[in-house]
C-alpha cells in the first residue's frame, strides 16, 4: 500500500468534517456593514464634490450589502495625486473607488511625467456625464470673444499637472498663438473661482458650465462672466454662437490633435476602482453604478443643483481610453507639445 494513501484519507476526512454552512464569501457578504472610501481628485466646494456627494448614497444603496460610501477629497497636481493613490496605494478589494478629473486618465498619453500609471489597468465603472469645457472670463477682463485671445493677454488660474485648466489654454497657445498666461498652483477649481473674484486672475479655461451653475448660479444670471471660446468639436448647445476650438483649426492634422485632446470630454466625471479588484466585485460595482445613475430620485437631486447627467458605461470609458493610448505616435507627440505646461508660478497669498 502506498505511503501516500493514509495522508490522502486524513485530508479527505478533514474536508468532510468542515461545517456544512461554510461557503465562499459573496459580494453582499463583503460589502455588508462595510465603509467604501470614495476618493475625489478635486477639493470641496466645486462641481466634482457636488457630483460625488450626491451620487454616493445612491451608489451605496444599489450595491449588494448596502455599504456606506464616504467621500474623501484628495486634490493636488491637477487630479494626478488621487489617481496615483488609486493606482498604487488604495486597497484592491473593492473598498476604495475614485472620481477623477476626466483628463487625468490620458495624462500619460500626453507625456505628463508625474502621471506614473496606466489608465488601461483601472477598472472603469462608468462616467457621470459628457461635457463641453469652456474658457470663462471675469466681466472686468478685456477678453470678450475668441479674437481677443489673440490680441490681448488673458491671465487664467490653474491647478497643475494634467488639469484641463492648464492643458487646454496651453493647447490654444501652442496650436494657434493665443496670448494666455497660466498661473499655476491653485488647490482646485473653486480656488481659481475665488481668485477671479479677488481680481488675482482674469479667468479660467477648462471645466464646464454646469460647475458654475451648481456653485455660482448668479455668475451667469448676472453676467459676471463671459465665454470667449468653447472646447468642442462641434457647435455648442450650451453656449450657442460662441466660437469653438475646432473653428480655429484649418487642417486635418490640427483637427486630429484636437480630437485626441478633447477625448476626455466623452467621459466626464469618470468613476473607477483600482487595478486588481476581484472580477465579481467589479461587475457588482458596474451594475450598481448603472442602476444608481438612472434612478429618478438621483436625477431630480442633480437637476435641483443644475448638474447635468449623461451616463457612460464603464466598458465605453475603457474603450475611449484604449483608443487614445492607441493613437498614432505623431499625433500623440503633437498633442503633448500642444499641451505643454504653462508658467509655474504660485498664486499670491491673501
């Protein structure tokens, strides 16, 4: 008789001695009574904060086990700080998710050195909107339309890194020769708005009108800001009659560069889970995202705040990102050059 057989018999006996009610942990088991950390790459008081704060309870209720979702703000480097945390440090068990700046997933494509992550490895749950970014100019600024951007200096605030507030005006300067000066170093978009009110900068390029409608509705109603240009590939529905960046493009190559740069607008307010999260939990998170973002109560809450919702699936977000990473090298290089960062100057302390 083989010496292995007694040990095999012992192993089988131990297996059969296990309690009958022992089973694999389900997604509901994992999330029941647990807190999920919802990392937001922007500071408090802005549009990203409003989206996260409003969405969190609906997402939690839609998940098996109904966990509590706690919003945590992690601004910095134009949204890159939060993305780095989610890529390298955050738990990979489904207990941490993130809402990041839409341009940040493509920061590596655009050659931003601080973006030491591969966005294709994130588990994309979906995006909360599609958007049009704009330049807004304070009413006392001499900038009233797109032509003024070529004739007069326009001082705008930025938050660094891969933020639209720096990449978009840098693109205008590089591709078309506009005279936009970027003052970098603000903590978040809300800080730039405050700087506009103080007269510290003249405006902001990057970000949508829905953020202003949500946090400063009087700005549009009382004409405290104007819109000289829209970052869009076609005529804007939100700002009819205003020139778009595509209107400035005169050749196919420039248009291809603009299309790559504006790709993040097709997946605004993207929500993700870190790499390595178990597949069944990713599937549950995606399903819960799709359910929560279409609930009538959630949409009503968002409407009250003047926030737009246009759901994009996680699979669609992943495709947009994969397509951008696969763009021709010459177009990516040209986009990187167009998105060169502006002047790294700290804003004055007040």
